[in-house]
C-alpha cells in the first residue's frame, strides 16, 4: 500500500501498512483526488529530471502508466483520467 502522512507541513511518502491515508496512483499530492494539479506536478517533476535536478515526487504514485519512468505521458494520462472522472 502506498500512503502519505503529513508531518511538519511536509508530505512523507512510505510503503507499508497502517498509515493514515490510502492514496491512488496518480494522486501525487495526496489530496484524495486525481486532477489537473497532479498532472502539473508530474510534468514539473519530469522537467526537473530532464535537467538532472533532484525530483521530489514518489515515483510509484507518479508513474501512472506503470512503465518504470515518470514522464509527460504519465501527466497526460492523469489529465485524461481527470477529464473522464469530471464528465461521469
């Protein structure tokens, strides 16, 4: 299970059981919903990675299509899921 705990105004990502909030893949800011904000965070993280800067996102949450990398395709897939959920 991938979960997020808030500690000292920072999100701490962990893998294990018995955490406060269960988080879906794609919900990188751990607010309980997959939306355009998550897509934006993923795209920003991808841009950081392409410049060899340290990335900040939990890769298991950000790798939406589960292909082993975080990239613009993941951001696009999250945005598509958000659009689908918004129109259902």
